[in-house]
């Protein structure tokens, strides 16, 4: 994590706190109403995934995220350029996160 010191005037600090408070309240309200979605990545990200048919980690580039009545799908291009569509539960931002999930699935027997 990169940390930086930012110098703000009292007015700037108060404006920033007001902005953060309003956004936090909106996020909490949206979550309570079932309207908040936290995506595993953004379009253009290189991600790591574990398909249901393999107990192996692959990488791909996200080109689309779709939301529909059946849920959320993350659409990737794999290293061969083929389209892969997955549940967000199978998509990870780092190889380390994917490795940890793979280890958990091995110990769970899933």
C-alpha cells in the first residue's frame, strides 16, 4: 500500500469528510436494500481464475461483466483468445488469492 501525507485546509478536510460520509451512507443503504454489488475486477484487468472443470489456476483479461436475473458473469479472454464466462466466485485479482482459494477447495474436498 502506498501512503502519502496530504495537507488540507480545515474547509477542505470538512468537505472531504462530508463527501465520504454521504458516500458511506449510500453504500450502507444500498447494501441493506440488496442493491450493492462488489465486482471482483474491472474491464481490462488481468485476473486469475479456477474453472469448475479443473483444479488449476489460469489467467485471462476481463472484457465484460454482465448482470442478469441468473446472477453476475465475468467474461474473460484466456491466453488463447478464447472467451471464458465465470461466476465472480471463481475470479481473483491476484495469483496469491487464486492459490489460497485453490488450497481451500482441496482441503474442503470440493
